C-alpha cells in the first residue's frame, strides 16, 4: 500500500476541460468535494448557501457532459452558481465572494467567459438561452444553450413567454427545471401544485417508455387507437403535460442528486435533442449540510458561520432594522383597519411581512416571483375598496414598471408602495441597488414619493400612506439598521408635500432627501470647525415638492445643495426644474445636486459604495467648500 496522501480530485480541476477524462465514480467524488468546498467558502464570506448546495451534482454533470464555455449555461437565479465558479477557474478567489474587489455573488459576463449571461434577477434564463440558440443558428457563436431555472423562478410570467416562443421556433434548446420545492420562501400557486403532482407518482420517463413499448407489441391496425389511448392516459396520470403543450419534450422527474442518472440523461440529451427539451430534476436546497437542510429558509442567505455548528456570526445590533420598523408599524395600522392588506413577491421575510402573514393570513398575499402581477393585483385590491401595501425591493419594483404606470398611476388608484432596499445595498452589488425608483416614480402624474431620513420618519410615512386614499403613494427606506432615534408612540400623518427644517444656518443650504441626512449632519460638524454653519432641511417628499421651503432656501442663501440616494433624474432634477421655472438661477443662486454617479457600482460594504459614489460626509463637506469657493486646505476660518 502506498503511504502517499490522497490528492483531492477537486485539486485536479482548473477548468471544466479537466473533468472530461474522469470516470463517473470520480465525478461522484468530485461532487462531494465540491460541496465541502462550497460550505467552507460561504462560511468565510456569507452569502447564498442553500441554492448552490442543491445543484452540486448538477453542476458537475453539466460541466462534465457539455463543452463550456462554447456551450452556454445560464443559472437562474444565479445565486446558485458558487459551485460553478469553483469549477471554472475561480476557486482561488472563491473566498472573496460578494466582497469589494472580489467575485460577484451572481454570474457576471465581465468576470469570466464561463458566465455567458448575468442573471441576478429571476426568470430571465429561458429568454436569454433562446437568444443564444437563435444566434447560433443564424451564424453567431456556436454551442448549446442550457437554462437552469428554479421552480420559484418558474412562477414568473416571463418564463412562460419564453417557453411559448421557444416551442414555436422549435430550436434546439435545453431547459433544466431545478425543482427544490423552495425558492426563497416556500413556493406558492398552481405551478407548485402541478410540479408536486408530477413527481408524486411514477417517474414520467418510465411511464412513457413502458407505454411506447406496449404499443409496439400491438398489430399495426390497433396501434393508432392505442396511441390515442396512451395520450389520453398520459394526460390523466401525470396531471397534464403543460410543458409538452408549450412545445417542449419533457424528461422527468429525475433525481437531481443521482450522478449516474444525471450523466445518463444529459449525455442522451446532448447526443439526440433536436428541439426544445425540458429536464425536470428534483433537488433539495441545502443538500448535504444539516444546518442548511434544517433551516427555515434552507440556508438561502447566511452571514458568516461556523461550519461545525452552522451558527451565524452576526454583529450585535443596537437599533432595529428599517425593514422591521416598517413591518411593526404596518401591523399596528392593520389592527385598527381591516381594509389594510399586504402583497409581496416571494419575499415575506425580506420585506418583513412574515409576521403580518402569521397574524392576518387572509389579508397577506405572497404571489410568488411575479412583480408585475403583484402591482396589478394591488391595483385591483385598491379598486375594490381595500388599502393595499405592495412591499417590494426597489430593484424588483423595476420589473413591474409598466403596471405601475398603466394599472396604478393612470387610474389614480391608492396603492401604497413600500420600497425596501432603497439606495446602495452592499454585497449583492449593482444588480440589487435601489438606485432608480425616485426617478421612475416621481415623473408619474399624481404620485406621492417619500423617503425616510430615519426610522422615526419611516413610522410617520407608514401612517401617512395608510391614511392616503387619493392616489398612489410610495415611501422608500434602505437596507440595514436605523440610527437609533426615539420612536414616536403615536406617529402623526405628514402633510403631503411638506418638508421640515433641521437646523438654521447661513450662506449655504443643504436639502436632504432620505437617509443621507445623517452624513449631512456629520459634514456640518466638520464645517462648523471652519466657521461655516449650513442650513439643513429634510425634504421628505420628492413628489410633490415643498415649493415654499425650496424657494425660501433659495432666496435666503448663496447656494443650495440637494443630496439623495438615487440616480440623476430624481429628487435633485425636480428641484432644479422648479428653480428654473421660477427663474431663480437668474438671481445668481449657486445650485449643486449630489446624486449617485452614472456608473453601476460593484459590491462592497454600503459605506464603501457610498464613498465611491462621493455621497459620504467628507464629500458633502467638500461640496459645500467648493460651492462657497473656500480653499479646502486653508487653515483660516470663514465667518
């Protein structure tokens, strides 16, 4: 016997090409080592654990059978791609996941040729894969197109739009339905029930093979009648063939953790598929790691954790999160008003509505990953006399924008939009930044748009939204903890379109919209050491603007600076329009608008991202000095 230590198979894999000569037994061992490596990496970085663990065997099998990057694998949602990144030349950087300067937590075209398409939002993969397939057949880049889409992502209409088109075009296209019965929250709706029926009985491919074999034994005159009977029986026993009706050949359900079965099916499909085909693989989110398997969310998103115990290492909190403040405030209003209901799109925990769902089950609706439906459903609730709060992350509300315009704004329906994760969000990076909601909502006639400066203001804005029945209203708040201010016991309803003064000063006024107010006040402390005391106001509203406040600030100061956690075209742009309309610039006012820069900012800590955006206290201080033409390095004070 050799005394040489065993070399892990994973150490032999630098690219998927290294897997081509491995035996099936070696591939099974590779999957085990890949799962261990994924757990180890995420314990250091935090991130999305459960989804990746559920596709370890699938990841190995796909890269062993197909020829990536010529063949295109699109992971949907791509938070399941950590094992894929390890196998595609990024193992040495996997412990930089979601960190500044490190690997993205999602697939990213600029990061690797093995990431053919970014998919940090749900339900886009089949459309993109069909695009790759058609481009291939039109003479573009060759290779197969494979979409790996979760059962939660299949609840969105875009997936069916793509499948309908793919079935019509008939192009060779491979879709793998990764059915783990668990997206972020337990999946809801008819599709979930349909998939459950599909794998409740005998595997479909076994039934189909048996039926085909039995028909072949019949004399020729009886075969056509038997085929019709077989098709009728198939519809009855399998609960319908939705995917086949859309034009896809269907294989499954198969065990997504059985390497032998996966390899056999994928090799057959690679050799023989001549049109669109859907492989239905049943997997287990968090597979192979007991703490994830036992967690309520199956280890969907974790902080750094201890590998042995699974205990997460979260920093102690002294202030409640904005999300929890919103949730608790909404509960109080719902207790007094039976018309208040809540809608979320597969994010009851993320939006804080899980408590609402427990207490008021008949008034809380998780519609699945279907933001367009969530918005129009909320519009219908409002038209029917209810007071709906549609709670979505800013980045996900973008997916329902036409519905916001057509179904809510034009009809002036009083839908209340609770916009979580406004501004820069940290580790999830550019795909999840809430940068654009002020711009895309404040330009809609009749919309009220608010931003909370702190958690106490958020409570007041929830009260304001609850009482507002004359049209749509939105309030935005960031990810993370509040600032620890005293909370109002009986929050007053704000006067629509009225801001508030924070401090009186001279020469320069700073008009803040949202939680940059804390940074404004830090900048003021530094400026006071120079003898400069700015006037500070909290706008509260981007739509309608507080005309009186803004024009007074403009008239009484040399300079006016606006600041917001949003892109150009938002609050500052509306203020500039007002000042131009009122000919204020003709009177010599110096105006500056501090907004997010015209770039997508990669993942880092929120503080580091705002530093890149030049919206931190030091940048606000510098902007004041610049507009007042004060030398920043000078030691003299200015009166």
